[in-house]
C-alpha cells in the first residue's frame, strides 16, 4: 500500500484475512467483494 499506483483498501476492525469476521456468514464477505468489484469495473 505504500508504493505504486493508487490503491483502495477496506479494513475490518474485527476481521481476519479478506475481512472474514468470526461468526459472520460467509455470504456476507462474498456479497461485499462482489459489490466492490462491480464498482471498480464501472
């Protein structure tokens, strides 16, 4: 994140790798990633 072209990041306070939060349904992170990808492709 420190070098190179502009980037974006989403930080989940209680999340693990890829934002996976313990006890949260796996579908939640999938829908979040898909929504982010759609926005990037606009």
